[in-house]
C-alpha cells in the first residue's frame, strides 16, 4: 500500500491550527486561573462576612427570646400570686413577644403548673420524660431541643428551657419566627446565594425552600459544614445536581446551630466558565473541521 | 493511515467534550412517607432511618461503583398525594420505592407500582389484605394480623372486663383489621367490647366528653389504634381526669414519642412490637449508636424498619449485580438471607415478612418485655 505524502497546504494548515489552538489554551490557562482565583477569593470574603453577620444577628434575637423567658421566671412570685394571676402574667408577656406558641412553668416533678390561658387544658401534663428534664446538664443554663412538632399547633418548633428553682420555664419557639429573623438577609442576598440555618443535627430551620423545613429534612452537607465551621471555606461538587458550589459555614455558639451560605460556582466566578466552554467548543470544532478536510 | 488519523482526532475531540460534561451516575432509591402534620413522626423517623442506611452504604463505597441517592417525597399520608408523588418518582427514573409508611395509602399506590414496574419495599405498611399476593409490593413488617392476634390473646388472658376501642381515622384500613380480629377472637370470652370511637387526627378531641362517655359505658380497658404522640395526648388527659384504664397498643404507637410525650401517664400500658429498644445485640447497638450520633434521639421501630428496607434492597442489588426491579424482587423473595438489626428477616415468595413479635409493658418509661 502506497503512503500518500501530505500536500504542502495541508501541512501548513495543520501547523497553523495547532499553533493557534495551543496558544489559545496557553493564554487561557494563564489568564483564567488568575481570574478564577480572584473571583473565588472575592466571593469567599463576601460570604464569610454575610454568614458571620447573620450568625451574630440570629444569636442576638435568640438571646432576646431567652431573656423573655428569664423575665417571666423573675416576675413570678409563687408566694404572693394566685394561679390565675401567674397564668395571666405569662399571657401578658406573650402578647409583648409572640415568638412562642406556648410557654409553660414546670415544677420539680415535671408537671405543668402554669401556661397560656388558651392551653390551660395542659396544666397537669407530665413533662418529666422530656429530654430537657433528664438531659439538662448541671452546668448548663439553657436547654435547646432539636426540631419537634408542637403539641399545640402541629407546626415545627424548638423548645427552650431555663431553670426555675427546682423546675423550669419552657417556651416553644415557632420555626416561622426563626425564618423571620433571617428574612431580611434572604431578601438581600437570596437571589444569588442559598442561606441556610440548621440545628446541631443538620435539620433545616431556615431555607428558601420552606418544604425542607416543614418536612424536617436533613441538610445533605451537614457533615461537611461541621468541618468548615469558624469562617473556613470549601468548594464542593454536587454530582447529583451537576453543580459546584462555594460553601461557607459559621456556628451560633449558644445552641450549636449552623449558618451556611452556598453560592453556585458559576455565579461566583461570573462568566469565566462560559467563555472557557466556548473556547473548548471552538477548539473541538476546529479539530473536527481539520479532520474532515484531510 | 488517513482514516486512523481522522478517527484519532475525532475521538480526541469527543473525549475533550465528554470530560467537560459527564457526571457520575447514581442509583436512585425513592423514600416516601407522611412528613408533615399530626402523626408525621412515623414518616420522619423512617426518613432518618433510610438516610442512615444510604450514608452507611455510600461510606462503604456504594453499589457497583455508584453511590445511592435517596429521593425523598412527602405523601402527607393522603392516598391521592401518595399517587402523585409516586408518579414524580417514576418520572425521575426511580425504580425502587422505600415506603409508604401507613396502610391508608396502599389502595392507590400498590396498583400504581404494579402497573409501572416499580418495586415498593414498605417498612411499616401492615394491612393484611396485601398478604399472599404476588405483586410488586414487599414489606419488612409482618401483616397486622400478627399484632392483632397477640394483642387479643393478651386481652383475653388479662380479662380486663369491658373493652373500648379508640382509633385514628387517618389509617382506617389498618384499624379495621385490628377491630375485626379482636371482635372475632373475643366473641365467646368474658371480655366484651363496650364501644368503638373514631377520632380525627386534625381535630383536637373533646377529652372530657370522651372520658365521660367511656365511664358511662363502664369501659375499664382500651385498645388505642393511633400514633405514639396521639396516644401520649390521650394518656395525659386520662391521667388528669383520674381515668386509669388498662391500655393496649399496636406497634404503630410504640415509639420514643410515646415515652417522651406521655410522661408517667403511660406507665402500665401494654403494647406489641417487633423491635426491642433495650436489646444488646451487636447489630442493634451499632445501628443505635450511629442513629443517635446522626439524629440525637433513640431510633424508633419506623427508623429501624426503613433502615432494614434500604439494606435489604441494596443487598439484593449487590448480590444480583442488577437494578432491574423484577430481578431484585426475585432475589429478595427467593434467596433471602438478610440479617436485620434484630436478627434474621424472612421474606416469603409473595413479599410478606415474618419476624418475631413481642409483648411489652411500659415500666418507668421503658419498654419491658413481658415473658410469654
């Protein structure tokens, strides 16, 4: 079989094409890596700032809820107030701050002694096997439950318990209130970033997708977020969603909740990846065209 | 030579293209349960059990080089919603559904999976009329006849006098079997059924009127067919009104919620269950430790059975090296050698489970096994 020698113009086209493609890739690899690093670093700094701001804000608001319970605790005078007066006092406090779907005062035996008038049927309920009663650490001041269904409204709540003598004052904080705390940030940054708050086990408390909260879903990135707390940062690739994201996480110290900011990589680095794809496509097409020309 | 040259360039181009776009494929398992509303603890606990199983499998390298992806859907314990979420799963390419969690949705969903060549492996649907049918429905919980029979034997043995039945109307199909078996079994016994009361899970019962009615009917024992948190509410109110019947419960109610929310009011209640939460079996201890680490609470029977449902399915996929639902069904029903959290789990040729059931009494907030 005779081997055909390439014509001169074919050789020149080949050399020309290869030179152009190689120079395109060389130039692109030099510029794009620097551009990408710059954009990622910028997104990282912004997201760390947002997550630490939200963390501080939510922590402040949760402290207000705790202070509210403490005020109730300090205002109850068991020796001089009647049962009705104490229930009415809890009602007045709840009118001022309506974050709680219910507030209860529990005695040393775990029995509900006082509560909001609309839930007065529960006076006498036995809470002695609730985790706050048996798991309250001796040096802890406040107990935070994980997400649970409210016995009153069937909505998702967090129970906060503080000591009251030998007993406890407990409040059922509606998760809608926690969502409301961070709404201002979701409105400001939510169009480009996903802002999430989870409890210490990764159960959603705040997310743009309300169904994740209603269904008590677990954040699939919880374990990874635990490893990047305290302002650290990570790039992850979500294989099931074909998406790469930049993740920042920080922790609310009082109860271990985690605030996470997730920003799609494509959004963070602007149009770089899009341009790169065009360059790759262009190179592929040139290769194919050349192959067909031969 | 020229052809080789062309081909190598084309392949190089295609490789470059595919490197930019091909994702790693996963094996999708659906999980469906009631995740919102009253009684949703059953579905949520099941979801957490299934998630733990998937995490364990993926951490060990996945299946046939692929990760398992759990696609979760909420059927709201409503048959129509259940049907529509099953359709969504099929549209997503899911061919195995772990769920559903209550018998009430089975009338719609079982015919659907049969028609669409999907295999449903239910952790907790115990409705008896689904037994002995060779279809696309497999379950890891035995038929509710097993529970109803043991409970009625216990009631006959204890002879508590006049028995009342309280049942939740959102799982009527499950309750009906219980009531029928109980009625048949105690027909010629000293214990008599004094009355049956249905309640709506979405409406707070009038506890005061209920207790008055029960007292008027001289009922001194109750079979309550409901979820753990609903039974806990009844128990708290009965205690407040100084009404202390002997109470019998199905496995559905035997959850951590019952203990936590029922307080001391549920001490002395009897119930049947397939799981032993104080077991020291190494498989259970390992599972329980992992579950508490992940979710901060003791696993309930729903979590255990959902975990087992995933493991059973994945074991069959691994041993048959196939993701064809019918091959997996055959593998599970004909060559089942799965060792569950509490020992061997036997699935027969029609997909029905056999496992040991036990009677428990709640003593100081613990499920204590009653010796036969």
